């Protein structure tokens, strides 16, 4: 049995020895270097571009603009609306305008300064308020990207039934993914005349389609491979370097390499949506939640990216992991001239969890109910109706996660002044919301008697390579030495969908299991389990049929109503409870996290150590979100001012797992990648409230904001 | 992008001074944790004179009851040197908070002073210790107090041909001293505010107080009004409160009201209360 064991990540040795080849490691001597000239204006018409001086510099081969794009100059995960290269108008600082291709990086970057772009300013829309009110629109179609609503029951009656109503507005900030490896890739023409792109990415089939559309080529003429990838968190779902690389190879027919500097990454990459959350909860005296009303406004920047995904996920999850009979939640996403906001770990739910968990703790205090009892009373469980009126028929372990944390909660003792404890709960739908999101996986019996797993699922560090192999090994009951992994190549795999939405273990894992069951039946029939060697089976069978076994899985979610969002958006959900202990120094406003207890219902822990790794990383990211990370558009340029936690900011983390099996998941598993993060900031902010008695309504709760809140409270008393 | 430059690695101070006086557009590199960042942003120099392999410029020694610290001493060394830890614990403490372990192994005390950032951690404790700097060029040696040396944010009196060769400080025998910095995360962060202090107490009264504050004003400064006020006064909360008000007033008189003071001044108030009031 390999499932359930702490199998070492199959890429661990290559990574710790430095042998793993990240994109830039694939650079060879003959490769040209490409870099991007970006807009310095948030909103302007380009009136003139003079690149003559740059083109005259020895070593500069080509400067590409929108007019050099033979196909469609737009891309986008949900709707195709973002130009690869600006076509006359720029809509944010950092928007790509030109691609310079030169002999080497030094020349390419140096000549950027010689290119003169003249702009005619257009008034900029830099806030959602401006977007809603200004006659100037960032986009021709208007300022609103999307409006999604969830309606369940009758909220007004729910509030009428309430004894206590809590109502506040919460605000969250722009966040950068800050992955360790910046965007990078290589591309070259292969001997079959295809354009090959190998990059740091979370999806390959999607990118192949975008490149093919841009170049007006059939998809077969483009091959996309995933290089070893140093983190993604949603920031490598959109096209980054891939379009530019392919365009350069298309025109120059020579190999090209790109890498973004950290400053470029900050400037150009998508960000977590800053949300403005007006939130109201009604409670009866006994603690039962009677109603939730949430009005949420998000800044999505000038292009859609994953804005609509967040816009839908937010109302669907707005009421939190609780039984709430009456819910009215609305989310609006506005176009602005700020950076493009896109996918980032949790798709808006870490922001929303901060709001609903803050409300719960304030209610607990007013009601005189222990925060853990209040959560237990309202927790979703098997048989509960969610906010979308979906019946949870299985794998709903929120109560068990609360029970695992409970002993630590009950015996907590506040030490010196400034010490405090907080809870945060969450639930999170695994996979895309209410739409098909299938994965394929193929198994092949090769001539040498090995079984090859072909998967398009990108391992971005989280460990899908290892987990998919564990699933395969147990499904076909063979030793690891028989199995070879072929991952992340559009030439050899079918689409597995993106590595996002905590979906690969659950969906690609099920596809692998599906293929494995077919292979197992075949091997059974051919006597493998009675001792016939695989190479012999291959020899006998190769002429009868292709020795390839297709696996497929699409979560059977029936979808939701467009107007009310009622229905089944996901087949399964992750559930979690985090408890955080903090120490606040009132003199400085500095908050230090002493310890985190994290309990997650993962369905089945296929590899507990990898889950532990996800949770450790999620907690660290949540600490950054809660306490320090703050991207200020057009100001933040580098890690000089964008603070992310160091190892000194991350405490001991006690991980506990609940295994309430998901019947449709591989061996009962679901997902944990995003759940690991979602309740962390919420529980931390509740701990701050417990520690010093101030409510924080805006993130980050950095030392300055907290000190000022403490000062204000002092003035009042 | 880094511009082209030559790098020289003299093996003696004399050789280094010759480089600085004879070469075109020279600059001292003493670790490079500031210089290289600036050069990557476009600052250019023809000749980098790397002084980090000159033994005589590194380490701490005692002469005539003074501690002399070589300019090329890294912060790792400054924070761990037993002599500095005994005679200037506020400096050792400040050094231990600079950057990350990697940066402390490269960055030097001389570099920190010549860079003269308003947030430089080493400045406040050195001001408390009345640091005297030795500046040498091929044909001249001069000494200057640190206070006079720093002319403004990122501005000093050093000339291109000069090397800040050493820093001399007086141990403060009989004093209690310390350093406290406030930063946005637990490590590897620029000081938002820092305080270095040394106090000589006699039977519950302040015999002598030295107080230096960093990251608040264009250059770290000695709060001499506060020091004079406290001399001879009893150490009690009321006195501390008055001293704190004086200090905040002194800061406002230097810079006027600044947006960051909404945060910084209440923090400084609370930290000084604890330090001076003995809380």
C-alpha cells in the first residue's frame, strides 16, 4: 500500500541537490533573450513609438509589437479580453507594449531605455468607487465585469427573528503571489516545425490553445511543456512569458529564453482581489445564525482574468461553513486601471473568511457563548443544507475538525498582557464552480515492460506527481519500479485542467484511478498478477490493440441557478478549523504568532506529510496576509517594501487531520491546497481581538495599523 | 542592469588608499549590500575598490581605553565580538538585527556609516558612545565625530579619495545601555524606529543619560535636550513622562509634523516610558 503513507516527494532529491531544471536552467548558449517594454501610464493612448535607436544597437534582432501578431491579440482564462501586447491603449502600469529580442539579456534590457513611447493621457480609474461613478470607462462595455448573487430564504425575516445583529465593513488589500521563481521559460522550433514552449506554469493545454490562437496555428503546431516550477499560487495560470516566447520563435525561428526580474513580476503579475465586504449576521439568543447578508465589491483591474471566478465563489461561500437558513450575498467586480487581479490561492475566500469569522467572534462575546460552542452549534455537517441549498451527503468533517482543536482551545490560558487566542473555520468547494472541469490521464504499457503515466497535471511544488503515482500504484497494485511518470507535455498527455482550485488530487487523481482500473483488468486478464512479466504481456498484446488506457473524471456537480446561485456548485468541500495564539506588544503594535493548531478534513490523507507541507505553507501565507503583505499599486516595486513572512515570523504549527471519506474521490480524498490558507488570517485576527480587545476591520493588521487602533481605543476610554 | 566596472582587491590599507587616489571614478566596496543594489538601479562607478580582504581593516582592538573597530568588520563580527559585547552591548545588539544572517556576513560597519541611511541600525548606538571616525586618504589622516560626519540622509563628509578606516568608541563603564528597534516583521526588515540608550544611575537618580533615536528624523540624532533635562533628576514615572514630551517636541522641532508620526511618536513615547521609567 502506498496510499496513506508519507512517501518522499519524487522530486525531492533533484531539488535538494540542485539538479532539478527550472525554466532558466534550460537556457543554452545559442538562445536569444527576450524582454518586455511595459507601460508607464495607468491609462493612456499610445500616440507614437520610436524604437529606431534601440534597433540600431548591435545585438538587437527584432522588436515585436501588436502588429506582429498574426492571429488574435487577446487571451484570458474565462473571457478573451487581455491583449498580449497593447494595441493602441494601455490600461495599467506594467502592461506589455513591445517585446525586444536580442543576443543576450544585457543588450535586451539596456535598449529598453532607448525606446520612446509617447502617450496621450486618459483619465485613470483607480478605485471601485471611481469605476462605479465616473463617466470614463476602462472598458468599452462598461465598468462592471460581473455581478453574482446568492439568495436563499428570506433575509429580512431572518434578521427580524434575530436577537443580536452584527454588522461591519471589512477591507482587504492587494496581495502578490511572491512565488520563489519569477515567470520564466524557453521556446524553440523543433525538427517537425512545431513551436515548443517550456515554461514555469500551472497549466499546459490552456496555454497551448492561447498560443495557437495568437499565432493562428492549429494546436498541433504548438507544444507546451511544464518546466520544474517554483511556486504558482494562481499567478502562473494566466499567460505570462509563453505568448511572447512563442511570438519571438514564430518570427525569428531561433531558440529564445525569457525571465522576469522580481520588479517585473511585481509589476505585471495578477494579484489577489482587494475586497470591500459589507457583512451583516443575525443570531438568536441560543447562538443559531438566522441570516447573513453580504454586499461585496472587488477591484479586478482592467482585464477579466479570473475576476468572474472570484465573483461567483465569493457569494457562494459568503455565509461560511455554517447552516444559515437565510442568505443574500452579492458580489460586484469593477474594472479599474489598477493591476490585473486574478487567481490566487482561495479565489476570494480567505478575504471572506476574515469577515464571517470576525462576525462570529463578536457575536460570541455579545451572546456570552464560547466561540467554539458558537461554531459547533452552527457547523455544517452531514445532512446540512449549504447556502446554495445543497445537501451535504458525505465527507463533511467540520465538526470533527472543531473537536480536534477543542481540547487545546478549552485548556488555553492567557499568559502575560497581550496574549490571545482565536479560532477560524472554513469550507471550500473543490474544483471549479458549477461548471465542467474534467481531467484526463493515460496509462501506457511500454515495450520495456514499464507502465507510463501520462498526465497533463502540473506539479508546481505541491506534490501532485507523487500523489498521482501513489494512487496509480495502489490501483494497479505494482511496485514503484514498474512505473514511469511523464508529466506536463501537451504532446504526450491529454488535458488535465489547471493546477488550481485544489482540484488535482481529487480530479486528476480520480482520472488516474479510472485509467488504473482499466489497466488492472487488462493485466489481470493477461496473467500479470500470476507472474507473467510486463514485457511479455506487451509482446503478446502489442498487435491486438494499442496498449493505452484512458482515464477520465469530471466531478458530477449539476451546477447552480444563474440568478440565485442555488444548486450544486461542487461535489465535495474541504473543511478546516485553525486556532492561533498571538502575542501583541502594545507599545509597538507588533503581533507575533506563537503557535497555530490546524485541523483539516481532507477526505483521505493520501500522503500526510505532503498535506502537512501544504498546511505549513498555507499558515505562513495566511500570516503574511493578516499581518504584513500589502501591495500598493504603482508604488510597491520589490521585496524592499513588500514584506512576506520569514522563518522567524512563522511559529510551530500543529497539524491534525480528519478523514471523512469523499465517495467520489480517489481512495476518499479531496483537496487541501487552498483550505490550508483560508482560515488562517481569520483565526489570527480573532486572536488579536482576544489579546488586546480591538476589532480589526482592515488588512493587513500590520504594526502601524494595530498601534493606531490601540491609540484610538485609549483616547476613547 | 549592472554597468561594466573594474574590481580591485588591494591587500593593504596603503594599497587601497593608492587606488582611491589614483584611479578614475573609484568607490569603496565594503560588502556591497547597499552599493550593489544602487548600482543595479543604475548608479555607475568605473573602479570598485574591495577592501574586505585587508586584515588591518577588520576586527576590534583596545587602545587607551578606547575600542577601535575596523571599517571592514562585518555585522556578524560586530554582534559576536566579546569586547564589543562587553563594552558596547547596544552596538552588538543593533548589529545583530541588521538584515539576515547572509547580509550580516557581508555588510560592514564602515559601509553602514558611509551609506548613512536614516534607518542605519549602527548609527544610534555609536552616537551614544560618542564615536570618532578616522578618515584617511593617500596624503592625509583626519578624525571626525560621527555626529559631524553625517551631514544628512545618505550624505556624509567623506570624499572620493577617502577611506573611513576605523571607528573609535568609549566604553561606558557604570552605565546600563540597550538598543531597541521596531520593524514590520520579526527579522530581515528595515527599522521603522530605533532607540539606543545608556544611563548611569546613582541611588535612583540619573547621573548621566545618553539617548539616540533613529528612523524618525532625516538623520539619527542624540536627544540632548532630554539628556540635559534628566541629568540629576530622580528616576520616576513623572520625570520620565516629562522627558518623553521633551523628546517628542525635539523631534517635531527637527522635522515638523510628518504623516508617519501618527504611528512613530506614540511608539517612541511608550518605549521611552519603559526605558526611562524603569517599567
